[in-house]
C-alpha cells in the first residue's frame, strides 16, 4: 500500500493520491491533522533500529515498519499540534516534537519521496544561493544569484512563478521535452546531490532566450507535471 503524508490542504498531494488510486493502487492519505489528533504513539528505539506505531483517532494502528512506498509532503510539525501549546517552554517543546518527527519519519523503510532532514521534514529546504551552487556543480545552466545589503534577505526564500518546471521522481525526469533532453543527466545529479528522490527544478529564459535554472524545491507543485509525473511517481513508489 502506498502512503501519502501531507498537510490536509495540500492540493498537490491529494491530486497525486487520487491519480495513483485511479491506476489501481491501494493508497492511504494520512494528514498532519490526523497525526496531531492521534490517540497514542508507541515509539521504540533499540538495537534493531527505530519503529513506531500510531493509533489514529477512531482508526486502526499505523505501523511505520509497514509503510513501504511513501510520498512524504510533511514540511513541519503539524500546526494543529503547535496551536495547543504556549508559555515559556513552548520553543523547547516544538524542538523536541520536531526531533520526534525526524526520528519516526527516518524509520520509514522506503522507498520514500522524500526522507526527512534536520532542515526540513520532507528534505532540506535550501536557500536559493545554495540551490544555485549545487546546480552549477551538477552541470545545470543557472541564473546568477546576487544579493546585496539593500535587498530583502527573505525574498530568496519565496518561490516565484516559473515558465517551466522539470520534475525528478526517482530515476526519471519529466517536463518539457526539449528541457528534459538537454538537462536530464544534470537534473538527476542535482537530485542526488540534494539527497532527495523528488525534486522540482524551475527554469526560465534569460534576456537572450537561453533557458536557465532559477530555483528548486523538495516539495514542488505536482499538478503541472500531469500524467507523465504520475507515472514517474508510480515507478518510484512501487519499485
């Protein structure tokens, strides 16, 4: 069975789940709200590794060791959980819960799109400057990154609209045929360097009409990838 872990309003995740169901796959969506409202967690760390059982409210037990084939779209500790706590120790409690989520998500046996990191529960949310540096090393043509003291330091964290997106899912790259043909190997190298198996890579033409990589995301909008992306997700999740 394929599992999709996501925010309850994540339209991309819900679209992918429905598309995979239409292809005949048994699939279960588990939202951040359901995880926040779980009746109990049984989290075990031992010589055999990490395992976790989650008893969802009004539902049966989810055993992390049985969750093979996971589309992980959890970006943060559930907001429904965060909203219940305050006081002087709130920041400490949030850090502890983040560590807890890192632990049980890291126990997923795979394949997982995408595994957690300390910098994000669904992969490392890198600054645009870091993506640019990785992309150069991977061999992608990039839009030069520049930032001055006069610029807004938060701006580079905000995704912008891109004319084209290539998607890496497992070992496949899908998107505009001309861009895929030109950059397939480099996109796969970037995905490997980023430590993820699902990656959206944005491209836009420069003033001379040459296509350049302008950004990347470990949690891209998926609907634009259409059925070719569904096929790539299917292959990556059930292989």
